[in-house]
């Protein structure tokens, strides 16, 4: 029963967010987009639960939901509290999704698959809303921003993994959310996006912790306010960052613990045993391990552009081939946008580059499975699509500038 109450409650919150965050001019199509994405995911949730689209489909989602039931059972004896890896070692790397699901299950009085899925569906809908808002903030045309957000919502992999209890919807929300906070801070310093960035960072640490060593780069650039062209703000922000880092290293062991954790995780993820294990299955890919430098380029290409049209595999792999054509087109548009941004908006281009480049390199170094990389690169794909949405406005501005600029022979004649 609680699942249906939660579904309605989340729908109301999504509607309120889609209206509130638009500001003064409210476009009803945005609310329809957000609620439509939410409803679509809930509608197909009963089918995706047991649909064997990918080689290991259902493993992660069922595992998180099962651990949610375990935590809910534990709460009945010990009281409601956050359960991490210290109590259940299996949660040492990913503890937030099971705890969220546990709360839903606990209040529901038993298993609540649809209620748990509603959390992930709402997260995916918020991603679509943020893509639209960021596209408009960065200068994209309204219709282009709306179309881009719509396409993001129906990307086959994003749709599949956010219509079940996988953690990918939450991860994408945190990654895109942190990037959005960076963009907003680069425009104007405010405590609101800074507070959201802290919340998103904490959520990311508890969901896919190793990304937290990569995504703060654009956040730091946004906090420094390079785009504001205010030397005073940049200096003050830099002093705050240096003072905070100094205090952490002097009075806390957190940086050392985090660095050790990151080094151990990177070593494990790039070890040959893990790569061989990930390469097992229908969408695994093996590379010559004798020369890591030589194999990096093909790994990078696979990370960005696989699955390729000629590759056989599961139904999920074939669906992915439809998605990559949309992805190829937006990647091409993003290159045009980058070329135009290089001339006039280099600070914005640096924000995009500071997120996409490290993420891509990190995933390429550990690449061994197409199905896995399709899930991992969702944040990259969505941010690149956001960047691509700016290309149409940039081209229009360029054409208008050429139209109003007098021909060079006029000046010569004068």
C-alpha cells in the first residue's frame, strides 16, 4: 500500500520541482516531460524486472533490493539507522541504494519493488529536468533544450536501468547534479548550489565512491568563478580551498584514507584478473595485455563508441546499437559546439572537458566489457548531449554575426 502512496507523493514532488526550478517563465511542456518520464518507467517496471536483456540483467538490481530487505529486517530489532560496511561488509562500496530501499520496504511492511523502482524513476526524471535547465542556462534554444532532455529520457540503456532498482539512476543524478552545481557556481556564487553539491557528493560516495575522485574538478572550477572575470572572487575562493585542504590534512586522516582507498580501487579495477573476469560473457572484449600503451587507444574507442554495428551479442547489445546512432550524432554536434565555444566561451568548455576527459580516461583504463561500459558512461553521454545542445544557438549567432558584418571590400572601397 505504501508503494502507491510513495508513487503519488514523488509525482507531486516532481511536478513541484519542474515548476519551481523554471523560475518566472513556466513551460508546461517541461512538467509533462518530467512526469512522462516518471510514468513511463513505472509502466515498464513490471516487464524490466525479469527481462533478460543483458547477459547479467537483474543481478545488481535484485541484489540491492535483497539487501534492502535484510536491512529492514535488521531495523526491526535494532531500530532505524544507516547500515554501512562496518555492519554488513557487502555494503562497503555501495550502501545508499540498499538503505533507501530498506526504508521503503520497512514502511511498506514487506517487499515493495514498485516503490523502490519509483525512487530510481524519480531520480532519472530529475536528471532530465536538470539537463533542460542547464541547457537553457548555458544558452540553448528552448525547443533544442526540451528535445535534448526528451532524448536523454528515452535512451534505451538509461531507460532500462532506471526502470528497475539498479543504482545507475542515482549515480547519474549525482554526477549530472554535481556538474550542474559547477555550472551554476561559475555564473554566480550561491550557497544553494554549493549545498546541493555537498549532498550530491555524499550520495555519490555512498553509491559509486570512486567517481568522487574525478567529478570534483568542474566543481572546483565553478567555485573559483573563472567565468566571472573577478580576480577578487577567484583569489578568495582559492584561499578557501587551500585553507580547507590544509585543515583536512592537518587535523583529519580522511584525505589519507580516501587516497589509499582510491589507489587500491584503481589497482583492483585495472588488474588483469578483474579485466579477464569482466571480459567473460557475451559482450566481453579482450586486448593484448603485453602493451598497455598500445591498447589504450582501442580501449578509448570502445569506451566512447561501442557497441559497433558488426558486433554480435545479446538483445541489450542490439538495442544499444540503436542508441549509439543518437550518441554518434550528438557527439558530432558536441565537437562543433566545442569549436565554437573555444573562440568565445573557453571557461564553459573547460568545465565540460574537466568532467568528460577524466571520466573517459578512467573508464578506458578499466574497460573489458561493452555491457558494463554502456552503464558506466551514462554520465558522459548525457553531459556530451548537453554540450551538443549549445551548437545550434552558437551556429545561429555566428550566422547572424556574418550577416550584419559589412563585406571586407566595402572597407577597402571606403
